[in-house]
């Protein structure tokens, strides 16, 4: 089921819209404030699309969009708002919005736009979901590592780690950058944990033409 994050502080409109989308077989999580929306985005929940109102209590939908953009969160979003000035629309698109829709809306038109965006991004994600180098293929959507004819199911962190290496073949990937991105800590426990994950990846790659070389004190090179 498609998961939609709706950020709308108008209780009546938010209720009507969320119920309408539920009737159309979408799973809708409705938040009324920017802080609630940001918490939802940063949680383990996976959303396929966010619908942002611009005017929110204590903040704006623009700030939510900035977070999505600056943190490189893979979440397409649209603005649905009463603010119809050209300057507002330009700002929305500059922040990366797929659409900028002004109220009042026609629910069927909104639904058609949502379906178009989801289809477009699904095709894009399928195209971008595989990383290939030499005889190794990583499917980031399925978290599957294929070495020749052997497929290994990876954990999320294993997948993210090998993705960092495959995205930078024959280039140094610094230990500190890995720790910052995947462990969010550089203490001894995190360093030891990272080394364990590297050992696992080496095992998965043992039948391939690829090797993870340790550059002492600096990082790793996929070669």
C-alpha cells in the first residue's frame, strides 16, 4: 500500500482529504505541525509521498521541504496551499517540489497528480536502484548483493555500507565519513562495529573480482 504523509494544520480540510485518500486505498499519516512532520520523516516509517501545506503552526512547509532537501531524504513532495503568489510557487519549486497546487482543489485532479508523481518516481527509483561494478551488483531497493550468480540478502546497514564503497570504486572512502553517515558516532564501539561489517562484506565478496582494501588509519578502497 502507498504511504502518504499529509502535513495540514486545518483540521476540517485535513480530515476530509485524509479520509478521501484512504477511500482510494492510500495509507495516510496526517500531521498538523512542522515538528510532528519532521519527526515522522526522520522515523523508521517509509513514505512514498508528502503533501505539505505552506502555512503551519510555529513554522512553514518550506522548512519541512528544506529538511528533506538538505538531508538528501528520498521523499517526493508537493505543496498544497492557499498561497498562490508567483513568488511562493517559485520558492516551492526551487525547494524541489514535484507540484505546487493551490486551494481550493478538485480531489480527482489531486489524485491524478499524485498517481503521476508516484509512477514517475517509481520508474526513476527502478532505474537508480542498482549499482554495478565488475561482477558485483547491488540492488538498493531489495538490499540484495549479487556476486556472479550468488545473491545475498543484506541488512540495512550492510547495504548502505557497500553502497558507499560501490559509489566510489577505486577511491578512498574515509573511516570517519562512514562512521558519521552510518553510525553517527566515532567512539570505540562504533569503530569496532564498522570493522565487523567490513569483514562481513569481504566474506560476501570472496568469490568476486573485487576486494576491500584497508588503508591503515584512513579508510577503505574498493578495488
